[in-house]
C-alpha cells in the first residue's frame, strides 16, 4: 500500500485535487493481486469492494502506508494535506488521520534537515506525548493494531536511533506489530539517514516486476 500511495501521488501530480480518487484506484488495482499479504479484515473488504467507502478506522495501516507523502511535500502544510487526502478514503477516524499525519510530518521535517530533537519536540507538542523510552516499554509492550498505540512507539524508535539500521532494530526490539512499527520507523529513518545500499538492494529484491517499476519511477 505504500507503493500504491506513491503511484497515486505520481498519477495526480498535475491535478492534486484528484489525489484521493487516485489513491482509491491505485490501492485497489495494486492491492488486489496480493490477497494474502496481511491486510486487516475491514481493509481486505475495502480493497475488493465495488464501492469502497471510509469505515471510521484508526488502525495503524494509515501510518504504515503514508510515507511517500512526506517525501514529495513541498511544505509542512502540504505534507498534512497530502496525508489527509490518502488517509481519509479508508481510515477517516480522527486517530487514523492523526497517526498518518504525524508520520508524514516527521518524514517531512527529517527531509528538511531538522535535528532529531527538533522533530521529537514537534511531535510531542502537536501529536503524541513522547515522555517514555523504549527501555521502559519493552518488557510490557504488546501487539496492537491501532494508531495511538503504535505510531508514538514507532517514532520513538527513530528518535532513539543513531543510524537507519539502528532505527529498524529499535522498532523490532519492542515486539508488537513489528512489520508496521518498522515500516513507520523506516520511513522517517530513510528521510533522515538515507538507506544503506546493501539494505536497499535486499529490500528491492523482494518486489516483483510491477511493484519494482513503480518504486523506480517514484525515486527518479
């Protein structure tokens, strides 16, 4: 779905008002060939629906897929607007919107050269309390699929990192919904540190030709 968001952003580049429409089209067309990739139950039905409608979700999938918005935004306000446009089509609960926006904003600020401490302060002041450490939650943190119990922890994994790989290791180390945590953390870490070539090559090797083609176009 991250690749689908990237695809939608490219398709609507000359007509931003169509981003939400393009996001629905891209998510369905790209998502349907992969029915066993781990969609949540409600989103699974959304993907295959002939009339997909938002379903008041605050699941962490909204934050998991939103990273391309942070990479293309030209301003903080645009980052927020792009995030909302691709999120509200399914995850239109305020917490679903908030989780995606916080992730997008963190990526945008990281791209623009803000220090980790500055990004964390912005998130703390505007989205989630960052008054905890990974060490404090590691023994008790459990699997959770909602934004408000995933996004702060994923962002903290970045805030406590010293490199891209370290950020991913931090995210995995607390357990829980690990693929989602690492996806959220990884988007911000990429914007801040870049991705080491060996890790990039390994990640891209998992994509089939149609998905890889979209990723390559997005990064051109």
